[in-house]
C-alpha cells in the first residue's frame, strides 16, 4: 500500500540504514510517500520517486508520522476520582493517598468490568494516534488482583509492567516490610509470567530506595526489566536507583538535582520519561526538559493515563504541553512521543518509519507535525494504521 502526496513525512529513521537498531534523530521528508507491505514499512522517499503499489492513499498534502509510543500508562482499574480532581483544583495538594480508593474499586470489580474499561481506554488511545502503549498493574495489590490485572493487560499489549510496588495497601499499614516481601515473593511468582517489566514507585509515602532496589532485583531475577517512578512529588533517590539498576526509564523526573541529571546523562540508556499531563492535572511545576536535553539525556513523553494524577489518554495533549509548558521544540516533543517512547521501551521496531519498521502510521488533518501543539485540543488524527492495517 502506498500513501503518497504527503506534505511532511516524519520518519525518525535510523541513521544506520543496514539494521533497524533503534529510531534515529528527528527526521522528516517533504512531499513524500511511504510504502507498507505485510505490516512493515518497505519504502520511504520523495513522492515523485514512489514505486507502484496495489492500493493508494492520497494524503492531500497532510502530514504522516509514526504512531505515538505511550511508554507509561495505568489502565487496569475501576472507578474514577473526579471529586479528588475537583478538590485539587479548589486548592488541595495531590498526594499518592488517592491511589488507595482506586485499589478498593479495582479489587471490587469483575474481570469483565476491568476488561471493558481497558478496551475503552485502548480505543481512546488508538483514535488519538497511539499505536503502542505500556500498561501497568498496581491497583490490585493482592496476589490474585495483581495477577489478573497483568493477565488482562497482556490481552491488549506486549508492554506489560508489574507494579505491585505502587503503594503499601491498607491491610499492610503496620507491616510495610511484609508487603515488600510479598511483592518480591509470592506476588512476583504469580505475576512474572504476564509481564515484561517491573516498576516501583520510589517516593516518600510509597517505597524507599532500599525497598525499591529489592523490588527491582527480585523482578530482574524473575526475568523482568526495570523501570522506576522517580522524583515525582519531591527530590529523592528514585532517579539514582533507576540508573543504578540500568532501568530502561526513570519516569516523572519532576524534581531533579544536578547529580540526577548527570546520572541520567551518563547512564547506559536510562531514558527520562516526562509526563506533563500529570503536572497539568496536579498543578505541580513541570519537569525541566531543557535541562535534561542540554545535558544530552534521552527524553520521552508519555501520558501516565490513570484515574488520579493524569486521566488523559491523549498523546497530542502531552505533545502540546511539552512544547508550551516545558519549552521543547515541536520536533523534540514529537520525537519524544514516538522515538523517545520506543527507546523507553527498548523497542527498535516502533517510533520511527525507517525501512523494516512496523507500519504503525498516523495521518494528521494538518500539513505539519507542529500542528499537534499549534492546534491544541483539536482532534487532528485523521487516520491510523497498525501493522499496515487501517484501524481508525
Ligand atoms: O504515575 N505516581 C504514582 N502513580 C501514578 C498515580 C496513580 C494515582 O494517583 O492513582 C502516577 O502518577
Ligand atoms: Fe505512573
């Protein structure tokens, strides 16, 4: 299939054309075309040189991009926290305490309810251009509820993350150490089969650095790779723990010391995943993206879609916030939401449209990627292909 007459084709193509090692820097072709076959990108270049194809889509000068890669989302939950949000907008601060109300609702929900909510959010994401997403557990916090959360997540994505260490559940109020043992022991044993990643909320009020290290180590010995919720609510050890564990990503990064920035910059591949919809929804200061970029840190943007701190599934909103509030350029933000997310998930097949990449492609109802920030809040996703098949 050929999409031609593309005003701007964002490719982020790997610089090393021989192997699809990982997405390259932001890259775009004007007046372009892309050919997809058997679910993969097989050709990109100037429209005037496009090869013939069985099927042709005329983009009419519109922009075509890789689908968004949303590398951080909590989609397995029941209930909602609209009142908590309203109270926050009336002046109350965000605290992780609200997580417990979602835990209670999630435990009480049937598999069918959780599956329906997950499907609804997945569909929302897809129609807004997200073709790859990560999904965490973390609202079950018992062995069976974490295991079923992950089994449900695995039905809808390959990027499944075990977050038994989200918060200490109420029944362990006086026995946090016992809960960490459970997370590292029986719960992990029941969960590892469904997950690729292990995550921990390393924050005051959640888990300290030693607990976080224990969780990541246990996860790794069960074959899971590390990612960390780090430095969201205040300065702390999360980023250092993440880098030390060679985590794929340190997420949030809202409060960073110079040492944290240095650690990320000299890490062997720990991405800083910024979640600007959280700061939007919690009225916290935005992460200092420019400081990270100036230091050479790889930056991703993700939604953190969850019912508490960020109830949006919209990567276009995250791009607009990254540009407007974190002073990223439009190319930096779009790269971070596509190729950056792929790096954060250690995926070489998504986040770019180099030859050999998955044909996960979105077309905007706009001539340039910059419209994602220039026209905030406007539904700009005109079409979505996943594995070369049009799905929206
Ligand atoms: O990533 N920080 C911890 N977890 C979520 C918030 C979850 C919630 O408030 O329900 C986050 O922001
Ligand atoms: Fe999160």
